[in-house]
C-alpha cells in the first residue's frame, strides 16, 4: 500500500496544488467585488483603485527570481509554507490601510509576489513528478483551482462586503487563504524528499534488523557491504554505458553558461518575437479591464452588486468547462493552436463592442458566458502557442518573454480605463479602446502567422529545384548502372 501511494504521490501533489490555488487566488479573482467599496472609502480615483489589482496580476509575472532565491535557501515545501503565511499576513494587514498607496505595497507588491512565487514553486514540484508524460493534465488540474476560487468566493465575498465592509472582508479572506492553503502545502514533497524519507525508513529498519547478536551483526554487515558494492558497480557501469550512448548519439549536454544564455536569447529575439510580445501585452491589457474594472462597470450601467457576483460566477463556470474541454481535445485539432488564439482575439473585438451596447441583465449573462470561454482560451493557449510560434529549442526563454509581456500588460491595462471613467463617468469609451486594442492584437498575431507562412513557402520554393535536380541525378546514375551491367 505504501509503495502504491509513493508511485502516485504526484497526483496528491496536484490535488494539493488545486486547493492551494483556491485559497491563494480567492482574493485575486474577487478583487473586483471590493473595487467600489475601496474606491469610496479611501476617496480614490478609478485609476488608483484599479492599479491595485493591476499590480497584483502584473507583479506575479515577475516573481520567478524570488522563487529561485527561496529554493536556494530552502526546499520547495518550507518555501511554499513561508510564502503562504506571508500572503495571508499581507491580506490581513491590508485591512488596516488608510490610503491607496499602502494597498499598493501590501496587496499589490507583497501579495502579488507571494501569489506568483506560490505558482512557480508548485509548477516546479509538479514538473518534477511529470517531466514529460501527463504534464498538461497535471498543470491544468492544478490551475482549475483559480476558476474554482471564483465559483466558491464570489457570492460569499459580495455578501461579506455588503454586511461588514471591505476591511473585515479582507480579514476573512486572509484567514480563508491561510486555513485552506497551508494544510495542503505540507503534502508538497518533491520526489527527492520522498526518496530521502524512504531511505531513512530503510536505514531504521536495518538498525532494527542488526540489533541482535554479534554474529548476526557481522553477517548483516557483510550482506550490506556486498550489496552496496554490487550496487555501486552496477551504477558505475550504467553511467558509463549511458555516457557512451550519449557520445555515440551526439547528445552530450553542456551547462548553460552566460554565453550560451546570450546566444539563446539572440535566437529568441526576432521580428516574430516582437510581434508576439505586442500581441501578449495588448491581450493582457484588455483582460486586466475584465478582471479588475468589471464590477465597477456593471454598477455604472445599473447592475446590482448581487447580480455582478452572479455574472462572475457564470464567467468562472464557463471558464472551467472550457479549460476542461481544451485539455481533452486541445491536441486533436487539425491545425495549429495559434489559429485558435487568433479566433479568440477576434471574438474579443465582438465582445468589447457588445459590452458597449449591452444594458440589461440577460444580455450581460450571455456576455459573461462568452467572457469565460475566451478567458479560458487565453489562459490555456498563451504559453503553448508562444512555444509553437517561437520555437521549442529555447522554451525557457520564450516562456520568460511571454510572462514579462503579460505582466507589462496587466500593469498598464487598467490605467486608460480608469482615467476615462474618472473623466467621463462611463466605461463605454474604455471598451471601445479595448476593442481597438483587440484589433491590434489580432493584427500582430496575424502578421506572425503570415510571416511564418511566407518563410515556409520560400523554403519550399528554394528546396524544390534542388530536390528535382537530385532526383534527376539519381535517375541518371541508376540508368547508367543498369546499362553498364
């Protein structure tokens, strides 16, 4: 039974990551429900209040160096526990803030960094268990916790804000984050920790086994030494054979020096990378409005806070269903996944224009369904499409570039929308700008696809005559050989 659990501990880690996601993202996904109360209580502008949420979503994209530093000081599990405690403390302390600037630090910077660090730590542990097989399924299952957080927290958070205000609600969310995320974090053993504990248990069993007579001790020591020597010889022989096979295949890996990293970045930075970065930044900018300013927009058009919470729940439901669907059939499309991303961006143009003219609750219900579908497509497809577009040989650099672009978009996305609302008292112009931003995204991604298609055609044209000449040459040699025979 113990061996069976050990072999499947990776799925325990995925389940723990799911619940950690629910707890840690409970505030990030429900911040829009606190938007209006924070703005009124602190007498802040829409730009200032919206930028709190932008910092939360933007800063977490830049938290990878912090995760690397914590892993160098601790192992995964202590680092994760520490970050969860810091995040819940930051949420709790934010309830005593007297200005928006204080919330920039506590909620935006500290909680945002903790949120991103938590994700990178969990991702590192999951990838250790599933480096090649079931990776997408494991990560998708873990990230479903974010959508579940919206489903679970939207209505309770809205009721708490109406009954107790945003300060007491933040205290509740801080306690919820700690109580739900901390116990699963104890289960986040990397594979090497499980091996260590297994070895320690074997060592203790050996100590019990040799606690008998002196002769038994000598016999046991001889067996242990013999088996250890045999294992060492076997390991050494396997390593030599493995090294020899790598040399024969030419698959010898070298450590990443600074020069190799620079060369890899030079390979990544190209016209396609710049266009894809523009696409990512603009997409993140428009999604920042939907993540952060949406409840404020609902209130400006006459939607009540209770109805707004229902709309968020509907969005999260369709987002979850779409994520599961993409996990199941995402690899079965007969075309590149980047085309799905292009369809999603074109859909965002229509969605933004529809948000301008929508006035009734049933209309917003339909738009919330569409929002959930498109948001799931963006979250699931962005990174796979970046690797598909820019190449898999430098996947680490591609993911880093995409994360930085996404963070910049979230940091700047709410500023135009908030400024327009502060000046005109309406978000309709903001959604017209969102539609324009979506058009820029669509054009950028279309140019990437068009450039790659032209490059493929040129390569086919250039290799066509060469292949024809080679086939003629082979035919001539074969005829000459047959004639001579």
